[in-house]
C-alpha cells in the first residue's frame, strides 16, 4: 500500500498560519492528507533536510511561510531538484504589498504571533475589568495590575476600560460611607492602588446631570453638596489608610487620568526591577 499523501508545513516561526491555509486547501480534497508541521526553520541545512524527507516519502508537497528571501530561494531550488511540489505563501504577497507600501517589509519571523498574543492579552484585560468593575469579585484584586478606588462618578469605570484596552488588568472599588471596603483591598501592596477624587462642585453638576438622564429629581440626596462632601471626606480617610497615591480627576479627560496612572505603574515596575 502506498503511503498517504502528506503536506509538509514549513515555517520560520510556529507555523500556525501556514497550517491553517494548508488545512483550508486540503478541505477541498476527498483524500485524507497527513499534515506535518516543521516550525522554526532558520537555515539552509534544515531546508535541505525537510525537502529530503518529503522526497523520500513520495506523494508529498511543501507549503511554507518563510520570510527571508535566501531561505525561500533555497527551498524552491531544493524542491525543484528533488521533484517536490512547493507553495510559497508569503513571497508573492510580500512582493505585492511592498509595491503598495513603497518599502520593504520588516522580515521578522513571529510578528503575526506577537500581534495575535497582544490581541488576546487585550481581550483578557477587558474581561478582567468588566468582571471586577464596581467592587465585583474582591477576591480577584490581587491579580490586578492596578486597583482604582473612589466615590461614585469619579471616572473609575471609564478609566478602567481605557487602561484595559492597553492590556492592563484593572479593578475598581467604590468607596461608600455605609459600606466598609473589602478586606482584600487592605492586603494589597500600596503601589497597586490609586485613589480618585474630584472637586465637590464639579461632582455636584455631574451627579445632577446623571439623575436627569435617569428621569430622577436632581435634588436627591445623591447629588446634594452635603452628601458629596461627606463621601469625599470618607474616601480621603480610606485612601490615607491605604497609603495610596491620589489623582484629582476634576476637568480631566479619561485619557489624561489613564496616562497619569500608567506613569505610576511604569515607575513602580522600574523601581521593582532595580
């Protein structure tokens, strides 16, 4: 019995892209091909070896996503000499895109995988921010890169989401006089917590507007200046106990507040590495 047909998937990185394309093409055939992935190919000796394997096996083809021109040329020459069909997935595409871009590609193996990993880290951070918003699941606070604390309407949630889209895991905890903060908050290192405060008059306007959008009376206790001052004083007491840095978000855009927090995190990480 002749061996089953095979496709050698060759890459100078992991080879996931080439294998995905290969399997997509193979779905058009009734024959059951064996897919053999050969990742991290970096020199001509490895190319000669894989082409020899394909030739010795018979009924084989090579599909590759090699970036470096010298490796693509070596594979094409070896495959032609041994009568092994081969398909270059990246070469023609890179050539066409180079014409459009007006410059040469970076030729760095593994870039797509790094971009892919970056995307998934961002998704993970956003999911973390959602599941730890407004004091949800305090047991997970120790897994956060930063924990924001402050009273209602001090931009905790929008700042959390902004930072999450920059791959930071952010939790936020509301400070309310009638509700003690979770004990997990006080177990965190000081450098992981950031307090947010705001001018009472500015917050009064924000809360009144919020109540109006909800169809509620603007003079409710939630928006009263007395209640706001009470909450802010309580929050400042908690922040002093936590020993955390405090940012005044009055008239600050979300991006500005997030930028200040990012600088704090970067400074903390630089200090920890020393």
